[in-house]
């Protein structure tokens, strides 16, 4: 028997700690060879339980901006360990610019609100949102999806150069350039701010805060992001979806032909 080439397992009792000594002896009837091992059980850290994948989408109506008390408390359908929330304005009921933002994210819900750069009021708009458990996942149809957060005070303002980027790198790369969705998940500066993304690659992307022309104060904010494999037309639980990546160049997209969907009942757009 090659004792030293064998594998043995030591399992301490639950909640046990301290120094344990294990001794093994081998004898051929005349000679005895013994080996001692000392194990500090307090150094043992059990692996954490993996989080279950959770995801939900929906829409809600917000009747004004946060400066006019237009805040909606969203209650999640699922309970999350580390939820990532992104939201976009789904309608266009007036011409003034407005952004949607997230705050007070918990395992059970969050606050969603709109804000204009000039802190003005705004006509009611429809907001679409997505919530995903943080991590890197593969959906039941094989589509890759990743979600996470980044806390930063890097910010772009007005005509200044786009230089203050943070880089987010995926643990595992996509096979092609993914779709990136992103929203501020905090409201620490108590003023208008949004987020922007650039240089999206299969393995990474760049992100920072955006002040537009406002000059609002910049503080550390948490940006939630969701990356999804692009070019997918599929369905999950008989619910159809598409992940489309298009380049609008330097235009604002308002006068473009847009993308045409084939759904009879279309209710959500991010």
C-alpha cells in the first residue's frame, strides 16, 4: 500500500473549532511508521451557497418628477440576494428631457423616479424596468446574461472630453458585443445625473456618470448594469423577447425608421 499517495477526508463536527490532531500508523508486524497531522478547524470556511437566478421585468407609470414628489415604490415579485435594477422611459409625452433613476434598493424592492436636468415638472411617463440577480448566468434558452454594480464618482459634463471612464470586465467573455443596460441605483447627489456607456467589447465596457449641461454636484453613485447576449430572438416560458444592438451614430434617433417588432401584444421596451 502506498499510504502517501492515497487520499483521505477529514470532516469536523458541525460548529466544532480548535486544534485537532490526526495520527495514522502502518505496520508490517515488526516495524511501525506513524504520521501526525494537525488541523486548525477554526481556519475552515465553508463555501457559500450559490444564489438562485432571479429575474423580472415590468412597467409602471410615474406622474411627475422627484422634485414634484413623483416617486414610486416598486415591490419586486421575487426576493433577491443582490438585485440589479435598470429602468428606461418607455413613452414620450412631452419634449422636455427627462431621465429615470433608482434609489433605496433592497432585496424586496426599490424607489423609481424621474428627474429633469432643470429640476422642472414633467408629464406622466411609462417606465420599463428589469431586475436581475447579480452574477453571470445562462438563461434556459442558452442566452448569456450578466449583472453587477459599480460605484464611482467619475463624471462627464457638457462639452468636456470623455476621459474619466471606469472599466467593467466580465468574468467570462461573450462571444460577440453584448447589449448593455444601465441605471443609477443611488441618489446621493440629490440632483440630476445619469449614466453613459462606451467602448463595449465582448470582455468589457466603459461606464461613468453624465451631468449633461447641468453642472450638478457629483458624488459617489452606484450604477447598476445588465449585459445580455445580442442578436437573440427567442422566448422563455412562451414569452418572446429580442436583444437588438443598433448603432445610431451621431444622431438622436428621433427621425430614424426604428426597429419593427412582430409581436401582437407588445408591452415592454428597454
